[in-house]
C-alpha cells in the first residue's frame, strides 16, 4: 500500500531559475528563504517545540526536473558532465522519485495573520516555489557524522572566485542582499563544463539579473538590471 505525498508548503527563495543555486544546502548561510505553508497546513500547533531546534531538514520535490522515465546512471555536473555515476551515488535531480533533502538553519518562526506560521531559514539550495513534502528537526547527536567520507566528490575541492563587483552595479542591489549575492558568485555558479572566458553569463537573483564574465579565477560583474520578480518575504 502506498500513499500519494501531499505538498505541505512551498519555499520562497531569491532564485527564480536553477542557474546560480548553491550546489548543496548550508554552503551560503547569507541566503535567506521563507517556508510558507499551504492553507490546509497553516496550523501553529504542528510546529510546537520546533523553536528549540537550530536546524531542520526539508524534504522536497525536484519540481523543475520531473520526467516519466529514469536512468540507473547520471552525469554529475561536478565531474564535468562527461562521466557517468550511479544515480544513487549522486544527488542528481533525475531520480526514480524526484525527492531532495536539505539541511537549513531555522532563524525564526513568524505567525503571519494571513499566511499563518512562516519558517525563516538560512542556507537553502532550492528554487523559488519548490514544493515541500515534510519538515523534520535536525538532531546533532545522530545526524552529524564528522568521520564520514565523501566518495568521488571528496577530491573536488571548491576554489572560490575573486568577485569584481563595480560599485555602480553593487549599489543597485538592496544592502541586505549584497553579501549573499557576492558569495553566490564567488562559489562559481557556472556548470563545470562551461569555462568560456568570452561568454557573458546571466544569473537571476532577488528581482535582478546579474551579468558577468569569468577569466583566470576572477568573476567580473558587467551589468545589473531589475527583472520585476518579487524577493523573499
């Protein structure tokens, strides 16, 4: 017997498209997001006691990667997109069941008169409006494993880029979003197989499109313009 999963909430983030989303949760604590419950789940009693936990698990759907078929192997972007690994040895969105798992910091719980309880979180790696299926508390005594090994990912150490963000463009970003945006850019949002120094990339973030180039480990922002999308509440 199986039960269809219910969407209990949706997350609001500053990423309207997949490009630029951190590769894993917790990499950029400056990123803020809000978990807004669906009307039938806006019951504060369901969150009783959650305020005592510093971190939570989000179980969610890869809603932008839904497909009817699956493959036992996938091409992880971290390996340049040209080497296959078993799907269960990766966190690829193309899975038999498109479920994602993220650990985020719980900053606060707000009781909104219209939207009910809202969870304000940091460090999410989710697309805006991603469906949430479940929320569980993070338990340090069992969920943290300092001795764990990272398989084929372990040698792939991230080297942050130097970000050259001219003041004229940086000043157009709201002050409370600047640090998060700079860190997103420093983590190199490009796929591993795209390294063209002549290419101008475009990243949508918090209602802005940021255009940039990358040359010799230096990312240079060359234009910022508003897109009209709404930032996180």
